[in-house]
C-alpha cells in the first residue's frame, strides 16, 4: 500500500492492525447498499451532465456510462467549438483571478490579532505561508497543472472534484473527473462524503494494494495472465466515521494502531463483489467539491453550462445545417430525366457525363437543382447563439474592454468591476475549495515536519485569508469609500483643521497591504514603527532643548554680567 492513499502509511499501523486475512472479504451488506444508493442518486442528473459534456467538455463525458473510448476525443458530432472555447476562457480567467501563480493569492493569519507583534509567531507564520505557497507551486505536486482542469469542470458542470493526496514528503494534487464521483452532504449542506469509482488493470491493482489485499479472482487473473484491455472496477469511499456500521468502524480504528480516531474513514473496495482492499482514515476530507451555485434540496451544483445548454443545442444544430447548405451551394445537386443520362453522372473535375442526343435537343439534359439556402440568415443565428454562450460563460465580462488611451486609474477601476462579477461565486469557492485546500495542505506539511509550531501557538487555531484579485477588489471598495470621505472633508479643514483628528490614519496605512497586495517586506513591523517614532520624538526634543539653550544663552550671559557688576 502506498502512503499516498491514506494519511496512515503501512509502517504506522501498529501491532493492533488487522491481518491480511482479517481484511479480506466483502464489506458489510448495509454499507454496500448505502454506497450503491449513493451512486444511483446521481442518475437524475447524468443525462443533462453528459449533454453539457458533449458540447463544452467532450473529454469529461461518461456520467451515464462509458465515456469516450481510447483514441476517441468525443468531438465527431461537434459542429461549432464556441462552447468549449468559452468554457476554457472562463477556466483560465478563474485560474488567473483566484490562484494566479504569479501573485500572492493567499496568506495565513491567526484567529486573533493579539500575537501579531510577537517576533517568534510572526516568523512562524511567514515560514508556514512560504511552505504552503511552495507546495502549491511545486511542479511535483502539479497543483497549477490540475487546477485549470478543475476550474473547467466547475464552469461546465457547476461542480468539480479536487483531490489532495499525501505522498509522504509533499502533497499531490489531482482534478478528478466528476463522472467518477458521487457526493453526499451533511446537515449543514457541506459535502462530507465522496464515492469515487474508476477502472484499473488487475496488475495495477495488485501493484497498488498488494497481492494479499486483492480478491482471489484478481490474483488468479494476474497469475494466469489477462488480456491487455482487462479492467477491474475500484471504488473509494471517504465519509465521516460516524456513518459507518459499528463493525467497520472498529476495524478502521484498529487499523490505526490504537491511535485517536480520525474523523474521516477511507475504504477502498472492488466494485463488483465489494471485496475490501484497504481501510484507513483521514484527518481532513481529501476531496474538495465546490459548487458554482446550488438549488435548495439539491446536492450537485449548477453552472454556466446549465444556463446556456439550450443555446448550445441550437448552435450545434444550426452550424451543422449551415455546413450542409454551404456544401449544396458549392456543389449543387443535379437534375436529370430518368432516361436522359447514359451510364452514371460524373460530377468530379474533368468528368464526362453522356446524355442522349434527343434529351439535349429537348433541353432534358443535366441541370442544377435550385438551392434556396440563406447562408447570411444561418450566420446571423449562429452569431447570436455564440454571443449567448459566451455571455453565459461570462466571457464578455471577464475580457478587458476599452481603448488604449485609458489611464492606469481607469484600468484598475474597470478591472475591479470585472472582478466583482464573480463576487457571488467567490464566497462559495472560499468556503468549499480555497479554505479546505489551504487547511489540508497546511496540516499535511505540519504533520510532515515542514515547520515547527512555536510554544506560543499551542492550542491556537490558524485561519486562512485569501488575497486573490477578486477578494481584493471587494475589499478595495472600503478604501475607495474612505478616499471619497477624505475628499468630501478636505474643504472643511480650512475652517477647522482639527476635524481630521477623528480618523485613525495609522490603521489605514497598516490595512493598505491587505487592500492592494504589495509585498509584506515593504511594511515595517509595528514595533519598529514605534521605535522609529520614539527616536524621532527624542531627537526632536533634544533639538528643541538645544534651540532653547541657544536662545537663552545671551540672556543668561547678560544676567550674569549684571550680577557681577552689582557686586
């Protein structure tokens, strides 16, 4: 068993872990029944998701059964690529706005501000943030390679699945095909159970889980040799430990070697027959399953692909009809009397078609069949539907508009307006994707010893704050309001200069980094700022005393002279 599947590698199972014989056999019937019911619960949305995949993401089809076969990209019946291009544009925009590798899009901070000035804690927070950022930027982990596909799934289907695995010394990221997954929610409406099903070759199954863990059928297939295309269905269930039957729950607890129970159970089993392959657990849910939007009472989300599905249907149908009509205009059908042509009609270049002389004389030879097809009308319909599809995928709002004469301020204002378009989506992505993602990566690195927690942080909860351009655009509205207030009050300062004493400009300066996202090193530590202010105050006081002494010097000398004369 590889350590990447569960948070408990084999060498940490302890003496109480079950033997291979104990782990063999099917899972309890009630658990398998619940798993099958969970998988079947997605049936109601399979047909619609497959239709969306047909037009916008052919590579991700297969919700209702088999997807494209090897070598088949699923695009044979696609006559217009606008939906796929629009979805790719939205996915790229989400990647650039939310998790841009070229910007500092996340930061870690404590649940309170009391220890912000502690040097040890500040150093720990910076090292932890650097470690999390490095793990996300690592080519070995593949975050940025996978997250773009994840955003594409989210844009098309309205929900997506992102897996964060533990590979021992580093997290590994994968965008899972939604057609392989079924979801369930808790009472709070958050996804807490994921059932994933996919196929593996018998040899790969033995390599992954070990010869003793697989069923006898799979072992025999490997020992006797199987066809290269043979596959075995594999299921992976991750759910809260409380949802498991007591017998399975106790086995999972024993599989941890007597350690504290982990909140999420992990069960791998062969789909056919329910033979258990592996039991373990996770400290955090390894699957992130955000939804673009969600109707009340539904589990699976809805997204731009659902909105423009009627337009995608019409667009594909009209594009096909336009091609057929254009072909008829370019190579029109021929009209001939049934007894006028000798042999067959040769319509190729240089072809000679023989016609009876009497038919030619009577005007009954070959002639073109009139084709009354309006390409301009078809093109107008196509352009309208293309615009509707691009609008549903927000292409018209996320792409920059305006002339080259725009000032930097106008560009920033326009970008903020564009970013605010995705504001409603940002809230759900922060709670269902970005937050759990950062927590998962942080805890994996912490357990791996990537950084040590200082004593001052014992028992403290860490909270992630996101500084994506979308979140920053929302926060910058407060800065704009403050700037407008200062402009409004500027005229009153001439009458009463003390009016500005109502504002805390120091706090405004400290908050500017969160608002505009400049590097942390540009902002001095508050203790350093206080020290600099004290030094300036002392220097000013010393200078004032020196000036007073200089001004008082002649008077003191004169007084001393008068005193001497009086003697």
